C-alpha cells in the first residue's frame, strides 16, 4: 500500500507507531505480520488518508486474520438517446463501444502474449444488426428499385417511360426516409423491411399512369390529360383502399404496428401524389412517342366528326354514278 508506506516514512508515522507498540524495520515497515495488521488498523481508522481505504479491508475479528479486497472504479454510461420524448438505443454509441471493447481485448492479447480471447454479450447480437443495417438498407432498396426499372422497361418497351416511373419510385423512397426522421422513426430491421415493401407498393401508382400515357395518341399534354382522366380515379380508389387497410393500426401501442402503419401511410400518400401529380407533369415534358398501335389507330377527322376516308369513298361513288348516267344518255 503506497499510502501506508509514505505515512510510515514520516516523523508523524514513526511516532504514532511507537505509541501503539509497533516496531519498524530500517525500511520503515512493520517487522512482523501482527505488527503490520495493527499498523493497518490504526492507519485506516485514525488517519485521514487511511480512512479512504477503510471500506476496502474487512477485518474478520480481533485476531490477525483479515481479508483485503481491491476497489475497482466503475462508471456506467447509458448508450441511449432521446427521440421525440422517447428513450431509444443510440446505435452509433453502441457500435463504437462494442468495437472499442473488442480492439482492447485484442490489443491485450497481442502485447501480453495471452491465449486467444474474445468479448461476448447478448447485447452484441442487436448491436451487430445496427452495424450492418444501413448497408443492408441501401443494398436491398437499391436492388429493388433496379428490379422495378428492368421489369417496367420489359413491360412497357420504352426506356424513357420506364426511367421516369423508376425515378418516381426513387423520389418516393427518399421522401419516406425524410418523413421517418421527422416522425422519430429510426433505421432498424423493421423499418428496412417496410421500406423495401414500399418500393413495390409505390410503383403500382405510377406504372398504370405511364402505360395509359403510352396507349394514347396526340401531343404530350393531351395524352397526359387523357391518361389521368382514364386511370386516375382507379389509382386513387386503390390508394384509398390500401390506406383504410392500415389506418386501423395507427392507434396501436406496439412499436412494430406503429412503424408499419406510419410507413405504409406515407407510402400510399407519397406514391399516389407522385403517380397522379408528378409523373403526368414529367410525361408532358419528357414523355416519348406513343405506341405504334396508338399512332395507327388515329384517323384524321373533318368537321362534323365524319371520317375522311368515308367521304372520299362517297365522292368516288357519286362520280361513278354520274359517269354511268352520261354513258347511258349517249347511248
């Protein structure tokens, strides 16, 4: 004990030990174990410096037997944070704490040539999920959006319309992530699954409008207007039915159902707004030509709505009739 050795090296310490009948050696240390215990009791009970160690030593009885323990200073740091009035796990702090603990143990093993060792905690299972969840989010959502683009291109056969629909879906997912932050939702395994599902739900509202635009003839503005007039009500009804299916979960107290209901409500609201508002505007500006079948089905119209081919055929018949009458008169 450094504190006791320092105390016994002073004149005060030497005088006090003489008063309690303890003999010190030349190095100012008690000569016997019994003298050491007597000195230790005096030091921890009667001196200001020694009282700091009084709780570290348990004297069993008045004999020389004693148990000496080691004081370990601990500090607890909660790895949580406040979000919208709720206490949630702070993923960044937990990941740093886990990695720092592992690095520390590995360092001890290398420097001291200790047997291989590792750090384990049940909490590490969830922290490992926090560590890779962002990578999984970007990877899975990115692959889902790429798949949407490929399948849309195969279905429509036009790369411009497929790109605009895919861009619509991408914007919708980005906005969902922004609203999640505003609502206090964090990125975890539950929210990531719902985001990937949102990719499939949001494309439904845009794909129908894009297909209807391609089968209409006329200029871009006319085709976008007619597409909304034909399919807009059906898309809106589908969005309302989907919203009613998840609206009952908005009042749930379960975290899983709360997350699911909020994300699905955002998906419906943003998906239908992008499909019925943003996409028609983009198509009216950047939209491609219609399908060849739509262009061939377009027939020139004349005043009164009569077909020009029918009028031409009627004129031919009239001219032929007049010619036949002239021939008959000549005969």
